[in-house]
């Protein structure tokens, strides 16, 4: 079955982002296809590479990055949600003349068209947060 996952929750504001991560990992482990992972609203914080986590806590952002990289997932960060929250890739950083890149390279910043495409091309879309 082909899934797309939408994450609305920030990594540490609730259990939703961690549950989304575990659900996604289980899907992949069971052989399902993940069409797209879409971070939206506060969920864009899951792609923040500049977050610092205490040593005794799980770095959920890093775990997402590793999962996306390992499985070569199509991971998208909503552009309007991201720039409002200071999350930029190299292209957005250049566009706004800023000198910081705060999004993991494993995810791309794009618009809601990517979410619509995911809904059209997936058997199931599961939302978290």
C-alpha cells in the first residue's frame, strides 16, 4: 500500500511527531511504500538541523533526517510554514539575503502543490498532530 504522511506537530510539543516517526518507520519496515512525507505548520520544526537537544533526550529531528536519508524518502517542508518559523534551505536563504541554512538537506522546501500531489497519488494519507 502507498502512504503519505503529514506531520503538523513540532518535535517536543506533544507525542504526535514521535508517533508519526514510529508509524513511518514501521510502515517502511513492513514493506509499504511511502510516497511523500510532508511537514506542515509547526511540523516543519522536525526538519530543523539547528535544534540542540539535551544528551539524555532523543533528537527527533536527527532521527527523521536519518530515516529520510536511509530510505531515500521524498520529504517536503511547507515553504510558507518554514519561512515564518525561520527554517530556510540554501535557496530560501539566498532569496531573503540571509546567511543561514536551518533545514536538513534530506528535505526540500516546497509548496502545497506537493501535498495535493501526495493526496492524489497515495492510497492512504495519515495526519499526525
